[in-house]
């Protein structure tokens, strides 16, 4: 569907739509909401007692980044390097050789060197004499595989010589090669770990999340276009002029708020877009939460990090202290901010749609509670809610978040294992869950992102000092340190940062009633 540029958000107030279909939907949603609160209240709150992995010898702490990292920020950027070195790791960008064409801004990776190293052979032994020479004339080199290796190479844009188009595109060859060659890796499976599970980028498409979660009480009513346009049009008609008839359109796999727009369900431009969606790429149209919790008059979403460390049996953790990202214009449903006149900084919280030249004054001005910029930490949110909402309970907030994370982890595990055989203790991955609160303090999912941005923020924004620089710097460094502490691979080296107490351990026992009565950790 052709979506006007910009803005992300999430969902809509649950007033009773007009018509019988709307009433039936409202009744169903009420039942689901009640079930959600009962299920969430049974979620066990617990902390990990020990790291998930065995500590490696200090002399074997070897970490590998993308081959052209340092020449260009193709992966995490320099923060990952700095955090690893601070924790005692030997850092390398040589899992295989690579080149960077600065003029074309294109990286080339000779990934078959990585494959040969995992097999413990030289490239000629694996690929033959002719196969050991790439199509661009580069002769593959033999690389020695260390006794332990942490591979921090996820999905990145690069070129591989000899592939059918030889274009630089997003690829996840490293994790594919690890999966296909796991039998060649000697020693315990945990001696080698890579920061990715296979196929998660596709699994996290918004269209796939919708198909997996459409019956979940924490996922707004959503329709996949063009496949479900008839159902969407019927739903829009049934809601009439109710406040619940607001919709947010999102492309299936864009990020940063790209391609997002919010409409009233009676907007002729929305009807035209839905009717014309047959000739457009797949997208989703999601019920817009029109009654978000506001702080200082501004809407926001929560970025909460989820780390999955094993799939079978499933093992996953949620970091407690995430971030809140705010829109930078006061929230309103005025028609002048919707549809063809869509105003992203009112409805969308992504930095790229708020830190724009035309919105500079709003971004940089001091706002109630938030201050300048658009970020606060989750601990500040909790403090604000305690002081302003007498019925607020921190435990209930986190039980809702953990329920969503548990369902999300189960979906990811099932989807990955249907496609690939994954060795235990060989993989892990961090995800960014974007969640929001409505004015009744119910938690809703917006989306889940692979490869969340964990790197140094820009020191300047729009020619001025970045007001969120220190907050984002601290948040990203804390997350990386907490993640490595959770993994425990460098636990034999004395560490000054990172804590197991920063994590909640998810419960996949399936016996919610029992698990809810077991001993729980304090918050």
C-alpha cells in the first residue's frame, strides 16, 4: 500500500464501535483484556542466579567483529570494540578478510575463508584450487580457528564475490555458515558463540508478527494488506465515528518510522489507499492506540531489550532498565495532524522523524519531565508513575512486559527451529521490543526489532549539542555490559560493569498458576 512519508505510533481507545460487528468485536476485546490481566498477574518475577554460559579461560577471550568495521560502521560501531576491550577481550576484525570501497561505500567479505576456518582446513582443501580463487582474483587465505571464539557478526550489508548478482545487500552468511558447519567445531558447543539465530530478520517482519500475534490481547487489531483488505474495510465501517476508528499503516519491514502514517477510519484517502493496495508491496494496517499514556502532554514508547540465549530448551531474559522515547509535539488527534496532513512529531517517537530541521525548536526545547530532547530511562518512568498514579504497581507493569516477552520468545524459537537445527549454547541474540502504555497502564506491543542500535550516539543534532547524548550513551553501554555479564563468558576476568540483577529470567514452564505461586524476587 502506498503510505505517505513518516511516523510511527500504536493504537486506539476502546470505545464501543457502532453496529453489531463493532459491538461483538468490543465484547471479544474486553474478554481478551481480562484474560491478559489474569495471565500477566500469574507471571513469575525472577532474576538469574548465575550466568548462562561457562567462563572461558582469560587467555582465550577472543572476539571477532565485521571485517571492515573501523573503516566504516557496518556493524555495531566502535562502542562494541571499546566495551569488549574494557572487559579484557582480544578484539579482531579478521573472521575473514574484507575490503572497503570508500567511493562506492561498499564492503566485500571473503566469507569462504570463515567457512574453511570452521572446518579446520585451508581453502584449497575445502573448495579446490580453482574454488580458492575468487571471481575478482583474490586468493583465499587460511585462517586459524582459536579454541574459543565470540562472533559478533550479525546481518550486515556487504558483497560476496561469485554470488549471482555480486551486489552489496543485507546478508547473514556468518550465522548460516556456523549452523551448517557446527559439526566441525570441536570441544563444548559453548566454546563458540555467535550473536545471531538464523532467519530472525524475516521472522520479525511486521506481517509475520501480525499472523503470529493477532489473537494476543496485547497486540492491537491488525490487518495484512492486500490480503485482508476486505476484512479491514468491514472493520473500518463497523467502527463508524468512534474514537476507536483510527489506524496506523506500516510497511512490512521498514524501521526508524519510515513509511508510517496515521488516519481516521473515515478518511477518504485511507479508503483509497486500502482499495488500491493490490498493486503495492505487503504492509499492515493496525488499530492506532488513540488513548496513549501521556507524560507532560507527549506520547512515548518503551524500548525494552530481550536476549534469547537458547532455543531448546528455551532460555531468555529481559533487561529491566530500558529507555522511553518521546514524540516532540504535544499529542492530539486533530485532523490537521492525520492522513494527507500527517505530522510525525505528534504521533511518532522515532528520532529520525523528530530531529528534523523543521522540528528543531520542538526537539531542543525543555519539556515537562522529559527535559530537552526526547529520552528518559525506564527507572524515571517508574518513579513518575509512582508519584502520579496512586494505583500504579511496578510489579504489574513488568508482569505485562514479561508476558509479552515470553510469547515473543516462544514464537521466535518455534519459527527458527522449524527451519534450522540449532546447537545448544552456540547462539544468542538481542532484540529491541517497542512497547507502549495506554492511559489505563495496559502494555501494548508496537513491534520487535532485530539488531537494535547499540552504539555511540551523535554528539550533535541539527548543529546543536545532542541533549540526549549522555542518556543514550549510558543506556547503550549498560546494555552491552549487562549482556556480556549475562552470557558469563568473561566471568573469569574481574569486571567492574554489568550485573545479573539487571535481568529478569523468563519462565517457560507453561504452568502459569503454579509458577505464579512460587517464590518471586523483589523488584
